[in-house]
C-alpha cells in the first residue's frame, strides 16, 4: 500500500507531464465551444484602416424609443395597449352611432385630452433620453493614433483602438 508521500509524488509527476503536454499543444479547447475561424474575428490593434472592411458596430448608444416618423404610431399603440384607453376608445366609437343616447363629444374629448397629455409626457421623456445619449456619446476619450494621444468623442471610438 502506498503512503501519502507516494501518492503526492505520483500526482505531481502526472500533473507536470500534463502541463508539459498542454504547453506544447497549440490548440486550445474551450469545452464544447469551437473557436471561430481566424478570418472572422481578426482584430488589428491600433489600425483603423485594417479594421474598416470588417464593419464592426459603432460605439454610439441610443436609448430613445421614438424618432420623428415613428412617434405618433408607436405612441398611440403604447397608449391603446392600456385597457382603460382601449375601453374609452370603444365607448367613443359607440357614441358616434345614431342609437347612442349621449353626444360623442362627451366621450371623445376626455379621451383625446388624456391621450394628448400622455403623448406629451412620452415625448418629453424621450427627449431627455436623447439628450442623455448625446452627452454620453460626446464625452471625450484619449486614443493612441499615429504614435500620439488624441482626444476624440466616445461615439467615434472603434474596435482595436488603444485608449487611456
């Protein structure tokens, strides 16, 4: 029966030989994940022109929900997802029929007012998000270009740039 010293020496000799085999091997195993082909993820450090054909995503952020063209459709869609607004829209539509005992203006006016105030609030919040995005995108950062440090806006940062 081996003693404790014999077990330790056999384990250390196995681990040393395993480390030597792994060091001499040039392939890296990542579990079940296979490494991608080098041409798909090759990044050239501090060489913007070499990284340009790969078309990496830019560094600017945008957290706004709307733009000029989508504000009204998306805003109304968001408002009518609320059950109360959808209910009052249905009541307003039914009040325009000839069998309705009430005037349509008594239902349409409050609904319109609620929708208008809600859309103004959404526009204001989206404008604040846009201003916040612009302030973050225009923060400056120092980047190494042509052997010297240059200050550029955060949104112009590219993959492969060296930053300080």
